[in-house]
């Protein structure tokens, strides 16, 4: 059986996972910005808005971590197969 694999584009996979070029979820940047604005007492940024952004970032990170774990497990399973 002949199996051919398509070339893997890491940048495209990272973008699909919702990550930035540094590997952090895109929502993390927004949460960090809002946290900084709250600490500087910016009246246009509410604490509730900041907390929601932080929770979204945490959920995004947890989902990204689960995807990574599944990919590593799938790779390990494939590499362990007998040919």
C-alpha cells in the first residue's frame, strides 16, 4: 500500500488553531491588554469585560492544549504501528 502525505504547513496549522505566531492564543493578547488598562484605571474598560476576556483566553488555551495532546497521541500511535 502506497501512502503519500501532503507537506505540512506549520503556519497554516497554527492559524487554524487560533494561535498567534508566538504560539499563544489570539485572545490572550486582548486579555493582557485589558488587564493592563484596568490596572492603569482606564475608565473605558470595565472589570467585567476584562474577566470575560480572561476566561475566553483560558478556554482557548485549554482547547489548544487538548488539540496538541491529541496530535501528540495520534503521532505516537502511528509511530508505534507495525509496518
